C-alpha cells in the first residue's frame, strides 16, 4: 500500500471520532491549578478566580457542545459548593494526619500523600459530575488515577472524613456509597459483580457504612453488598455478601512447618 493510500485509510478511520487531545492537557492543568489555589497559602483565590474561570471555559468549549448545557451556570454552582468541598478536604487531611503514625504534619499530608490528592480530585470532580457535566469529571479522576494509582469514579458518593493510606491499586466504582470515618488501604476494590451495559443505571457497587476499616487487597463486590457500621475487613478478604455491623472479617492463613532433612530421611527409612 502506498503512503498516500495509507494516509487516506487512516484519515477515513479518524473520522469516526471527534477528539481534540488539547482537552486532556487543559483539563490536567485546570485540575492542578484548582488544587494549588485551594491549598497553596501563597496563592490568592480572589486573584486567580478569573484565570480558573477562563480555563474552565476553554475546556468546556471543547467538551460541552450540547446547546442545553450552560457552562457558566455549572461554574457558578461549583463555586457556591466549593467552601463545603474545602471543609471536607480539611477534615480528610486532619483524619489522615491523626491516624497515620508516619505523618508528621497536615502540611505533609497535603503536599506528599497520593491518597489525599486522589480524594481532593475526586471531591472536585464529583461536584461537576453532580451537574451531569460530560467528560471532564472522568478526565479529572483519571488524571489522579494516572499519577497516584488510585481509581475513584467521580460518581461515587463518599462522606467525610475519608482516609486512604498508601492507596496504590484502590478502585472505587461509580455507584459506591462510602459514609463517614472510613479507612481504606492499598489494593482495596469496591467493584461490581458483573459488567453489563444493561446495569448502567443500577447500583452495581457496595455500600460501606460509618466507621469501617478495610485493609489491603480486600475485594468487595455487588450493589446489594453492605458493610455495616464499625466493621473491620481484613486483608485479602473476598466479599460478595453483606456483613453485619460490628463484625470482623478476616482471611485465615494456614502455616505448615517444612520437614527437616533428618525427619524426611527417618520417614523414608520407616
């Protein structure tokens, strides 16, 4: 095939999609700038408000072309809710500091903890997701996923304070409901029992009630699965059924001692 025909074939297939990859970079920059403005004491929110609004307008001009979608109204509603979001994030940061013996200060949590950054981007993207904003909330959450290894769908509902320790490999599905004072460790999955397009508008992911701790690599699946209040779910546990309040669920390891060489020889002689 000649280079001309190759180019023509590629161009014909490109027409199946309407993608502007500048949107990805603009959304990532917007997400970073929003995070910095909220937490960097040297940056004035008032002085940067116009810059944030301009950045938001740029990304929505690419992603939100539906005539019924008014990005100005979305931005105004987002700003109205922003103080409450920041209040929740301050609670999250304090919770991480108080419960992680390795944390030396709240400043360290905000600057260095991937779990906190993932929670922050989730809470910000969730505000846009509540307004049915197309594409951008998911792109924001996937940006956090990319740099932290923590995958939180912006449609999930998560109370405060919320604690993520280490975080790598955590997956929280779209219809998950996590209430207050919940702690998750690395590798936890709150997922669906089945993946089917017909399930799109149904609750597919678990509910975790108040004051629960879920340790590393635990997998909890299903929209009808409820982890009751004050539960502790141990590492490597696999759950597809509800757990009553005040329960401890753990995976029991079996330990067998290796036989010494002289014991093996005696057994073979016998």
